[in-house]
């Protein structure tokens, strides 16, 4: 694989895996608010600056679903594989958040934080 193909592949991978940034920067704030409400997050607002990383923390800072338990097969089968995915998500969101930093600073000053409506 040539060097330019590898660079394009890595760029595409970063864009796909940085979903926290995509959800908070490129989608309407109502969608972000609803997603965090659905994940039962304890966060009350998400600042627009580095919002992808904060979105990831807020998603993790939620109550577990009532139907899940430690004996649930789907949880125990995949729990060991979740840490690398979360780490990749945070790194990708951090990179993408840094790239869109001038825009998010402007939006933070203009619109304020993204409020999570309960």
C-alpha cells in the first residue's frame, strides 16, 4: 500500500471514529442533547470547545440500562474489547476537536454551551 493510500485510510478512519466531534460540531445541538438524554448521562451541558471529548465522557457518565447486568452475555462477551474502542474514540475526537478549534471557539462565544434538556 502506498504512503498516500495509507494517509487517506488513516484520515478516513479518524473521521469515522471521531463520532463525538461529528455529533457535537456537525449535527444540530438538539440531536446531541437527545443522544445524551437517551444515554441517561448525568451531564447538564457540553461546552462546544473540545465538545467531542466531553461528549464521550458524558456518554460514559450515564446510568446503565435497566435490562443489562453483569451476567448478560452481550455485556460480558464484549466488555474486554470496549477499552481500545473508547481509547481510539477519545484520541480521534481530540484530533478532530483540535482541527475545528477556531470554529468551536467562535460557536462557544456566539451560542454558548450545548444544553441537555431533560
